[in-house]
C-alpha cells in the first residue's frame, strides 16, 4: 500500500486538497503578479502582512477544526516561512543595511553574501520547524537519500522502466544548466575580456550557487513534500510545489515572465521528483546547483561589465 498517497488513507476527503490549493495560491506570488499587471505599480508592503495574517488564521483553523487537521503541519511551516521572510525583509529595508550593502561600489561577493545570510536565517527557521514536527532529518528529506534509487518512468521525458537516478541525476543537472546557459549567453553576450575578468569571481559564484540551491530546496521543496503527501496525496503535493516555485520566479526570475516561470516550474518538477523518489536531499540540491552556477556567473559577468 502506498502510505504516502492520500488516496489510500481512510477517511481522506477532497476538502483538504481544495483548502491546501487555495491557501497555497493565496500566499504565493499570484496576488503579487495580479497586482503588478492590474495596478501597474510595485507590490505594496502590506500584501506580505496580509499573507501572514491569512496563514495565521489558516494555522488556527487546522488546530480547531478536525477536517483541517491533516494540513496542520503544512500551515505551520508556511506560517514560519512567511514570518521569517517578513522579518528578514525588514532588516533589508533598514537604513544600515541599505547604506552598508546596497550601493554601487559594494564588492560582488559581499553584496550577495549579506542577502544570503538573511536567506540562510529563513531556511534555518523552516528546517527547525520541520525538525520539531518530524523529529528527525529523515522525515523532511535532509539526508543523503538513495542516490541509485529507481526513477519512475516518464514517457514524455524518455525515462523508461529500469532506469535509476544514478544516471538521470547527472543528465537532468547538466541539461538544466545548458537550458539556462544558452539564453543567458545570448542575452548578455559577454566579451572575451569580460569572461577573463569574471574568472576570479568563480569561487564566489560557486559558493552563492551552493547556498542558494540549499536554501531554496529547504523552504520550497522540503516544506511542501514533508508536510503535504499524507494530507493531499503525492501528486498534489508535487504539483503544488511546482506551481509555488514557478510563480515565485515570475516577477524576479531569470528571465522574468511566463517563460521564466515555466522554466523554473519544470525544474521544480524534476527537483520534487528527485526528492520524493530518492528520499533525500543530494540529487535535488545538485540538479538545482548546476543551473544556479550559470545564473550567478551571469550576475558576475554583468558586475564586471559595469
């Protein structure tokens, strides 16, 4: 019996599925996107506060209402995530932070490092919450996992029965990197001089890519896949993590817009599939890391051009 699929759990109804989707969409970047296009203006600061209030109400409802109890862990993790995002956002807007890290002459690594330290705080808050709920790292995939685990066949991806993540993990990682490299190179068209001047920044690029891949896997993937499958089913949990990740990259992705959201959504599908099937963190992190190297290398190239 597939214990991780809600379709096989006695007493499961469609209500948690609908509520989980509704809550996810309301606190995702979908309202931000609608505001951006409808108002033609920057997303107002109060919108994050509204999302936190909604999640607080959602969490209370999962404590009070029996029908919503399966979503309790999901609600609590999302609430912690958005509270942490709100807190670190306040730090970024302080005069001290702006004066110290947000000026034209700030070194490449230092500028990103300041933001990433705050991002690590967000990931740590989510990891601590998941650890308390699951009482161990294995319960939220923060382990090596089975690197040679069989990969479930997907005909449209050319994955047949009998294949393993030992092969497809490498294929997906470098295919993702190539998919980002081609449009990025065409967009910025770095000269030979720019590439040579960017090389000394490669260690910083690798560190930033590694950290970004870790933090995003922690709060985009682990948060959903550790709390939702028993409540809404494996497929809904996977799809919700895909939509949430794709929407998060619509306004600020590389490239922004529908194309960027679709690309990152497809990447999220591969990452979630890897995490669920290997029951671990290594393959999702590595598949995420490779295209992130390309992204941060492009940021470094733009930095030296300026």
